[in-house]
């Protein structure tokens, strides 16, 4: 387990490390680059090897539809999706509205 800070080296004597992420402070969405340099038992230092890890929002948003309970016949009214929200580091960018039809 290790809390990585950009540009700060972490040295271990083990060949794996966990990138510990605090859910309240997630890595930004997008490509995040990591680098490994290894040192042998004679003190020789390797070139760096780098890899990009794509941090993605893989959680679906939640739609919350607000509407008046009763409207007068012939009157226009407003639907409100502003309480919809997203988890996983994203945000709602599109609202798709449908009149489903009469309900009994
Ligand atoms: Ca999401």
C-alpha cells in the first residue's frame, strides 16, 4: 500500500506495490502515467519504463425526475431533472425525455 504523490519516488524491496486511492480523493479521470526504475544488487540503475493507466468513470448516473403531481388540463408544465446525479467522478451532460403514455 502506498499513497502516491505526483513526482515523488517511492522505493520498495518488493516487486509489486498497491496504488492506494482514497475514495474521497480519486485520481482524475483520464490517462495517469506511472514509471518504474529498477536497481540491481551492484547499484546499476535501469532506464525508466512507463505505462499509462486509464482512470475511467464506470458507474452509471442516477436519473431523478421531478414534476408537478397535478396540472390543469390544457396547461403547459415543466419537468425537472436537475436532481439527477453521477457517481464515479463524472457528471450528467445530457437529459433524454420521453412521454411514455397514459397510465391507468
Ligand atoms: Ca458516472
